[in-house]
């Protein structure tokens, strides 16, 4: 197995472990750090999957979008967004 | 794609689907939905459709933020 | 019979059943469960290599979610 394949399987294992931890966590606010770990691992999988220059752009786009989504969920859950 | 990674991502999508249907709190459902989208995007990248992957990765968080506009306020 | 096709069919079936019978029967839960068949349709389109259809469907899906949220807010404001 090539070193890139080993790194890919390792990123997939981290993503699977983080997903199981998200599923088994009873507290909602404690789920969000594991969601961040999951999104980092998926970013690694996307970047390592294809040796193409646009793959880095796709990984960066997913990273930005997933971080924004996680922050929006946490901000609304904590009541930081003052709405009418 | 590597077979092991593909099986792991498919397991993540199935886990997120079961979790999103069985939960009752909207915030927990949104977290499970994020799990499904994260498992789906590497399948798009594997086909070589990288521009589609960029578009989907930027549009789905926007959809989640739209749903969050209708959520009731969480715990104070 | 690629894995994307089978995964998309599973997501469409499970999401449709979850949308028809949500656990607490509120509009918000129904709207969130409606996102699951959308991702399933995306995967089925992916298994046929339709790039333009994927781009268009991804854009229109977010727009339809925005319209549903506006309808839901207007109904909540009325009652």
C-alpha cells in the first residue's frame, strides 16, 4: 500500500471515529467539537483523493463552509443571535 | 477510490441518516445533516467533478443557515 | 449498480418515510427531514455523471429551502 493510501485510510478512520462519537454524545453543545474533528478529517480525505490542482480548492471550500455552518449552529444554540 | 475509505464514508452517511430521522431536537437534526453532507462530498470528488464539489460545499451550509432562521432560540 | 446509486436510493427511501411520519409532528422537523431525499437525489444524479444537472439542482434546492422558511415564518406570525 502506498503512503498516500495509508494517509487516506487514516483520515477515513478518524472521520468514522468522530462520527460515532457525535452519534453517542448525549449533550448537544458537546457534539460540536467532534463535528469539527469530523470536518477536518473529511477535508483531508478530499485533499488526498485526487492529485489535481483544483482538489485543494474543493478542500478549502468545504473547510470554509463547514466551519461557518458549525459556528452558526453554536451561535444560534447559545442564544447569541438577538432576534425579535 | 480505495475500498476501505468508501465503506467508511457509506457507513457515515447511513449513520447520519438514521440519526437525523430518530432525533427530535432541531439542532441535533442539523448536526446529523452535516454528517450526511460530509460523507457525500468525497463521492462527488471521486468522480472528478471538482467544480460541482466546490458549488455543493458552499451551497449546503447556506441552506443550513436558512433553516436556522426558523429555529426557536436555544437554551439561554 | 454503483455504490453511489445504492446509497442514493437508500437515502431517498429513508428520507421520504421520515418526512411523511416525523417523530414530533412539527413543520420544522418535516423541513429538516426533507433535506435528506434532496441529498439522495444528488447522489443518484452523480451516478449518471450529469454535471450540469448537479449544479442546477444544488442551486435551486437552497432557493426552495429559503422559500419554505419564509412561508413557515409567515404562518408563525399569523397565529
